[in-house]
C-alpha cells in the first residue's frame, strides 16, 4: 500500500540526506512493514519515496495513537 503524506521541509531534508531514518505518525492509517511512504515537503512540494522497514507502536508505553515508522 502507498501512503501520501506531507511533512515539514526541515524533516524532508533530513530524510533525503539520510540523517533521519524514521517518521512519527498518528495511528490513523493501516501502516504495515513494506508499505511505501510518498513524503511531500510542505514548502517545496518535492517528494521522496521511502519503504516502511519497522513499526514501533508506542501504546506499549501507554502512548496511544502514535507510531514510529522506521524508513
């Protein structure tokens, strides 16, 4: 499945440069390992494509509705 998401430009830059390898998101979609994220910079409308490699569900720490997606 492909998910089209908008992100702040500073995070987009860090992901595109390989500095940031995760995305923190609300648990409002059915994210799965191997899904594709199409990340779009809010400032420049540039896009980058990343595959979800790992999912950490923070509900195990009593933080509901938040996921950390390893990309």
